[in-house]
């Protein structure tokens, strides 16, 4: 979908489609009319301990191409997010405006016809440095410039597995011990699994040690996507965005951080083949509830795998992120950024 301009500081509950901005389109304030496409559904009463069913779903920015990788900086001081097709990272600040944070965030070359060249997930490592999972350059890097003066200056953390280039690192999460767990689907390759530039015969879920050692955890998912860890780091959650196998998996980790066992956490097979989104990025709150972007918005699950609520955004929803106090959930939805207040 395309949008006509970059919207800043919207204070409404809905949004409408428009045309795509030019790469250097000026920013400007705008408002849109509320729609019935956004709502919160409480499936189980325990969800009322987490959110209010009447909470407003706000659109705070828009007019991009495909937003991803939301990352809150500091004490809710700013939100970073990727615009993958435009190879950029933007910064949103409460009461201020959306500003360009980083150019060439995922691909160091000249983008000519590439569908998804930019960065996807944005993370802070234990040292507080910005880590980017890059589609176009097919690697994970850390930015060597400061967050205050960002620049496309990177140190690669991992580029290859057993001598072969990764597909296009997508999403990641840090373990408390500094290990980085990440997924490597083919979404950064224009022809996906059939792209001639693809070197690995599978799409993996990996664990990267701080010393640079890379371990494969599983090759079983065709399109591994979002990834998260339970608060105690004992369970790893991985989303499968496969149009023929829409599920979330839960893997139990052993004492060395490898997969000990796995189970289907939840399946949404009824959505397969329909244009309503798929399991994608996710986060786990301090009480173990999983907030998972998926068909029609964000699904909220009890740690047992029982859905307790759904946030309908009205758009394909790619990812989400908590504020530090976990009282706000930010969501990247198609070419918008949205948020909802939590309890």
C-alpha cells in the first residue's frame, strides 16, 4: 500500500489509505478520520489486567512503505523504526516530529528495484549499541557511530554460516547472557526461496555468541520470522509466517542455550491463503504474556498458549515493542506506526 505523505503526531484512532511519498517528501502534520477497523477484543477476562478494551489505538506516524523493527530508546524518550523498502531508519519523539535517523540502514549499495533492502529488526546490545539486522547486505551489524550522531558506519557481527552467506537476517532477541537469537528467512531476497543469490538451502533460527560463534538451532521452519524469549530465558518463541503453515512455535532451551524440545504454541490455519497478515514480530512482557503480531493485528497470549485478547489495527501488522514501563505498546503496521496504552 502507498501513502501520500509522512504523518506526524496523529492523535486519532484510525487511518485511511493514500499514495506513497517521494523519498525526500517533506514532513507535515495531518489528521485522519476514525474508522471501525481498529478495536480491542477481550477473549478472556484476565486480559483486563493487561489492557482496557476501550483504550484508544492511536496512529502516531505514517506515510512510509513498510515499517518494522520498533525500538524504544531510553526512558521512552524516542522510538526508532525501520522503513525497509526505503532503506532507512526513522526516529519519532513524543510531541515532536518524525525525523530521518539513518540512511542506507540495510543495504550499502544503490537500491535499484530491490523490494526490501533496508534494515529490519533494531536492537540494543548489552553495551547499549544499536544492532541492525540488514536485508540488503544480508548480515547483522552494530552501528559504530553514536545514537546521538547516527551514521551508516557498521561493524559486522555475522554474515555467513559455514562459509555461505545468510539469507536476510530478520528479527532477533538478546538472552540475558549476551547471546543473540535470530531468524534468517529469505524476505530480503527478491525471489525469496527461489532467488539465485541464495546460498543456504534452508531458513534457519540461530544463536550468536558474544565471541562470534554461530550455532544453528533449527532448520524446520520454511519462513521463520519473529522471535522472543520468555522472561526467565527458558523458552524461545518463533513465528512462522509461511502462508501454508501459520503458527507460533515454543522451544524449550537446555542449559547450554540449545533447543531441547519444541511444541506448536498456537496455530492460525484459518487465515492461510488470506490477505490479512501472518505471524511476525513479537515481544514478551515481564509476566510472560506474549504480544505477537499476526493476522489482523496483535494477538495476546497467556504463557500457556491461550489467547486472551486481540488488538485489531486495521492493517498488516509487522512488529511491536513495549515502553520501558510496559504501559505502552508500539506497533508497526503496514506504512504506519501505532500505539495503545496498557495497564
